């Protein structure tokens, strides 16, 4: 086993790990500010495609991760539904798709 020789060695190892993860995972990220309120429990078309029920999609509201099944549900490869709450006009939404290669 190699002996730890300082911060730079740890940082280099971390960079290698992140590069390996990136090679195995395709990440797509889109941020939008909505210009009209999204009514609760209505289908909303998102700007990226994903596979339903494959845990590929993460949805963020104003920087906070939303819970699938709690805050939104996946409808089809281009739509989600915000459950029981309106998303106000001017809100920042971020959609992140992580797909294993």
C-alpha cells in the first residue's frame, strides 16, 4: 500500500475517480426559469428526454432536489407532473439526467 504523501496525492486520486465516473455516466443538465406558473397535477414538458422509472432524472426547484413520488412524478420520456403544488412564475428549475453507458 502506498503511503499518503500529502494533499496533492489525495487530490490526484479524487480527479481519477471523478474521471472514471464521468466515463461511465453521461450527464445532461438543463436550467430554465419558467415564465408562467405551472399548475399542480398537470403534465409539464421538460427540455430533456429520459427513461421513465430508471432513476435517470433528478429535478431541482430553486436549487433544492425534489423527491420523485413526493414532489413530482414521471409521466413519459418528456413529461413530469408536479404533485399538489403550483410552481410559481419566475422559478428556477434544473433537470439532470444521469445515464449509465
